[in-house]
C-alpha cells in the first residue's frame, strides 16, 4: 500500500514555479531539460535573494548572509554552500543545480500540481508518466508571465524573476500558443533578463538588484550550453 506524500509546509518556491511552467502537459515532458539544472539553480539563488539570505559582493560574487539561513530545506544546501565563502554565480549554479530536479518535482507532485501515473512501455516495462494535476496553478502562473511579457503591466518581483528565468532557459518559443513569440515579447523578455522590472517600491531596490545579478549569472552560464 502506497502512502500519498504530504504537501510541503512552505509556500511554493521560484524553482517549483519554474519547473511547473516548463512542464508540458500535452507531452508529459519538461521543456529545456539540457539547461534545467542551471535555471533551477538560478531560481534557488533568486529565492534566497528575495528572502534577504543572499548578498552580492565585488565582481558579482554571491555569499550567504551570516545568521540568516532559510528555513526551507530545499534552499538550505545552497545557503550553506554560499555561507562558506563568496563564490561566482556560475560556480554556484554548477554546484547546486544538478540535484534539484527530483526534489522540486516531488514537491509539485505532493502539492497536486503534477501527477505521476504508471504506464507500460511495449506492454512489458513499467514506467511512470507525468501529467498535469488538478490545481490549476500552472495556468495561473502562465497568465502572470504572459501579462508581464505582453500586456505592459508592471509585474511583481517574483513574476519578473520567473519570466526572466523562463526567458533565460531558451524555451519561450515553445510557449507560442500561450505567449505569442513576437518582437515586443522578445524585447520585453530581454529587459526582464537585465533586471529592468519597473518595481516602484524603494524598499525593494536592493532585493531587485541582487536578484537581477543572480538571474544574469544564470543567463551567462546557460548561454554557453547547447539548446535543444
């Protein structure tokens, strides 16, 4: 008898939101698998920045803020790694990104956003297929990103970071049915990648700067990888 996983106690992280967006319900696959560990790593760093657990030092190096570990165990390994000493963003992404896919996917399954369904291949081999859950959360996230890219609305910092990471992954053209792949969309996506988010709260300026630095570090790492 199997036991249903308990939903996580923490709110969804940017990494969860990003993987949920990259999940393609029609095929049951995840877009951009070959760059996934970099963008998930970037999402974790952006989350740490948003929670004031991360700071940027000279030459764009990032470090964990002493005495401010995150309570979420998905984020804690990255903070521990950065609390040792400042490191370059690309170095951090290569270190923290590869193990993230499965625990992030497990969280989405536990929340009911994605479901695992058993199936047989060639009538012989048992495997597991992914399908969309019944929460509707993916559609809501996609609508937020679409508004940020197409409607000229000022996104929240979380939505801006999510849209920037989605753009950095190189997968936006695959969303053309929901997000038109037009010149204005491409231009806006690049603006968000650069950190031009238009946030008007002065208190958010430092967080926006740190997060933009992290996102740009992820972009720099991703652009040297082959896209498929």
